[in-house]
């Protein structure tokens, strides 16, 4: 059961953007004047809702988040802005709030216009459906190639609730999150606090996952606080926020397009964070490493090659690799029977630790394997 | 028929590194004291033959190129160097040349040692088999996941011959070539001239192709001249060399692992070469673009998203896209019937021109589509 933070209502309807009457328009409503912050894609081609979201975040208060799936409203020019504004205007009027107080997000095909004729007539049904019990419907309404809705929740020692809802699946690569995530709390937080908290949480979670190295035009994380409860222990709140964001990030990788397993790549013993991150990302994004994990082929040479691909110096002789804590490679030779390594690689969760023995810095990222289903899903995404 | 430059002999044997008695050790012998230059991978993990090749190129003269497939001799430490040196020593003695005059190359699995017990006993057969007629056997001996041998040839107005033999298929991304290529000529060239000529040719060819964005540890291009004929027209020679290198680069992409089509990505109207190259590579390396081409899905939003992923500013409204010279996108709207675009995408050779209208600089790269077969080949490469 979803335990919803106080002050929030949810709704979802099917407008017919997605096929087969699936939910494709979702709404989160904050019953009070809420406070918000957001983090967005670094793709220079920013979708219309990203542009509008950035502007609207300058308002002091926020009342709602509206999200459609199926159409990204990216690369849609002036017409795309007009259409998004038309939706916000009608929705604001129904919700009796200002259009600027609504934060929009979209996900789906790039280059297609929002079908206003489908969306506008459904807005009153959307508003009428608002309820504290419909968070899961909202989570379903934002899915595209996702195979399951992604929800995470926490309660701090102070009894402050946090609820996170995300969608992911493909076009996932930092920076930054490359997905949509909405984190709601009934804690009271100032905008500036929310900015700092969210930035740290995103760095620890959504910026450390990758599916295919493709950065989307629509990545958005909104953080919205209804402000009903006092946050006494800020550290505890921050830890809960990070842990919730990490869980959502994990769920996104788990549902990576066509993925059969989550691979936790940890670089240890690096000289500094930049190098550790570059090494970790190079392994996590390598199609050859990802296909080897899919085939449960303990081809460790591909891991070393991915380290070298960064152009950063390291000593292959020193590198130690561990697979699910089993010693794999040391001094360039294999430490465990190949058959045992294969068995570890066949698991749904695989931990890969690469110790460089160069320094003391660690960095961890999550990735998934690359399978025929990724190809199938993306070769025919629009059809 | 292969028209071989004067002064060169070829041989190939099967040592049993590859399965089913396939050719896996190849030799090129220069009957005179030849001159050579080489260009190598930028991966910091350099394979043993790359390290030895770099050293040996300091010699004034060169007599042979020896290549094995099946084992990359990368990430093999001191033992890997010892084994490669043992091969060169025995081969040099049989060829009656100095070990330093032989240029080595390897391709195959990273992290495995050269099987000396298989290679050494076959060296006398390898040398005994030398003949001007066996260039094609040599080309077969260097193949791994390649499906066909790659040979290109040119003759200059002066009658100077050029012959290029390459292998590619996967782990193909600049910089640099990320494959093996051997270019032979009977023209007379000084080492310094060869360095300049090769560098320019590689920049125009092997540095402009990508299959999977993975840079190998073994990439090598050797350029070896027997020096029998005078090169009177240097410009003509350089043009022939570039054209030959481009043909080899094209053949490598055509044989990209699992690829069904070659995609020529050309950026036009960029502000400068760096930006043009970054835009072109971002499109060419995007799994989402590559799968869309595989599925013949004219999903142009993915192309715009790949432009934006570079983080470089551009105006999506200005972008014009052409598919096989048919207008595809202009002012963010589609110019040709979807069915016609699909038909163009179904061809084996697809040209994609993206005009940014920002400046006057163009840049072209070759890539291929991403298919289920890429996954199959690489999930089970070693088995």
C-alpha cells in the first residue's frame, strides 16, 4: 500500500495518446501552497515542459504536477509551447490555481505535438478523479516502455513522509537523471533547502545510473513539499531522501529496456572522484561489457579495455576484480573457476568491484545488461 | 584478383587458435629493406603487440608484419611480452632478419596468453608458404567476427601500387582506427613522409567510423613501403592512399557486428570542425538512432536528441534533415510521406544529412545499425 504524505491528491486518465485505453495523463495536486524545486536534463535540446518547468519554479508556491506520456513535446517549437500553455491554462482554471503554479512534465516520442483534442476534453475528468488513493494510477500514467510502476516511500523519525514516483526504462544516462521522478513530502522546507537537498540526492542516485548512454530531452526531477509537518532532524530527512532517490534509481535500472539483470559497478582505489566516475561509467556504458554480462561470459578483458578506453592511466597488473565478492582477477590472472563465475553472472543482481590500487576514492554506478529485447523495443518504439 | 605491390610476399597458416582449422596466423614479408610507419590505439591499456610495434618502428628498416587472430595479447603483463618476443625471435631467425625489423599485431580475446605451443611449431610452415599470391589468405587469417576479408587496392598515375588489408567488425570507435589495417606500397617514401601521409589518411578514414563506441586495446595501422618505384606525383599518391583507407574503413563498417546497413552521417553548416565532429559522432553512436535505422522507423526526434546530448548549442528550428537526398525534416516538421521515408531507411546504404545552418563546416562519419545479431555475437564471443 502506498502511504501518501499529507496534503497530496492524485489522479490519472486515459486520453488515447497511448494505445488500448492505457492511462497516459497524470496529476498530482497539493491541497496547500506547496514549495518546490526541480532538476532537469543537460541535453541542449530541452523539451517544452522542461523550459516551462524551469520558469514556473521561480514562483514562490506550487500546487500541482501534470504529466503526460506518449508524446515528449520536445523539438516542437513555438507550437509546442502554445499547446503546453493551453493545457496548463485550462487545468489551472479547473484547479482554481495559477498556471504558473503547475509544474509540467512529458515523456514519449520526440518531435510530435501534444494532441490537444485528446487532452483538453479529459482535464475535468482528471481533476474530478483526484484522491489520496490514486498514487499508483499516477505512476502507471507516466510509464512508456516501463514494465512496472516505480514507487518508493520513507518515513523519517519525526514522522515526516516521503513518496517518490518515477519512470525510466530507456534513454537513461547522466547527467542527469534522464527520466522523470516526482518526490513528494509533507515536511516543511524552504525552497533553498530543497535545492540543496535535491541536488545532493540526485548526485547520489539518478546521476549514477545508465541504461544506454542516451540522454533524453525531458529528464525532470520535481521535489514538492506540502509543508504540513515540521522537519526537526534535517540529517535524518536528508538521509531518507537520498535513500528514496537511490531506490527509485535502482528501480529504473532494473526496468532498463530489455534488461535481465542489474549490474552494480564499483570502482575502488581511484586517485580522485573524476577518474573513479570516468572508469565506472566507461564500464557501465560499454556495449561489450553489457553483452558479456547478458551472455554470462566472464570475459574480464572487456572490463580492462573499458578502463583503458577512458584514456586515463592505470596499471593493469595492479587491478583486482571481484564478482559478487568472489575474487575474479588478480595480477592479470583468473582466481576462480570459470564455471563458478558463470553461475554468479547468471544472477539477476550482479556486483562488480574493480579495485585499481591507485588511491582511496570509490564510486558506484548501476547499469543493466544489453539484450536482444533492447533492440526489439527500440527498433519498433513508435509502431 | 589482388594486384600486389612489388617486393611483397604473403603467407597464412592455421595454428589451432581459432576453431575448425581456420587460418589464424598471417605474415607479410618485404623482400627488400622496407620503410614503415604506424598509428595505434589511444586506449591506455595497450596490447603487447602495440607496445612492441611502437618500439620496433624506431628502427630505420622493416622487413615483415606478423599477425595472429583469436588472442589479443592484451592485459597479459610481462608474460605476454615474453611470449610475443619468443615468436618474433624464432620468426626472425627463419626469415633471416632482425626481430626488431618485424612489426607484430594481434586481435582477439583480451586477457589470454599467446599459445606458444601452437604458434612456434607452425612458424617454419608459415615462412615456407610465402608467396606473392597469398594476400587473400593473409586477409582471412586476421579475421575474428568479420564475415568477409577486407582488401582494397589502387595504382597511381606513376604506376605505384597500393594494397590495403584490414579487419574490423566490433570494438570499433575512434580514436583511432580500432581495428587492424596494413597498407603496403612499392613506392619509395621516407619515414617522415610516411608519418605525415598516414596521419592524414587515418584522420580521413579510420577515425571517422564507429560500430559500437568501444575502443580496442589493439588498434593498429601499419604502412610499409618496399621502395622499389619512384613516387613522382606526391599529391596523386596521397589521394590514392586516402581513397584506399576510406574504402577499407567503409568495408569495416559494412561488416559491423550484426549490421544490416551502412549509415553515412554528414553534419553540414556547423560553426567549426570540433562541433561538427561531436554532433556527427553523437548521432552515429546513439543506440536509439541505430536501432531506429534497424527498424526503418523514421523517428527523427532521436536524431535531434542526439544533437542535444552533446551539450553544444544549436537551434532545432533551423535544423534540416535529408534522408538519401529526400527532404525529411524542416522547421521541426516532416517533409516527405512516412511510407517513402521507411522505404529509404530499408536500403542497405543510407545517407543522413543534418544541416545545422550555423556555419560552413561539414563532417562525415560512417556507422551501422544496431541489431539483435550484435547482441548474439557479443554475448557469446568466446564460446
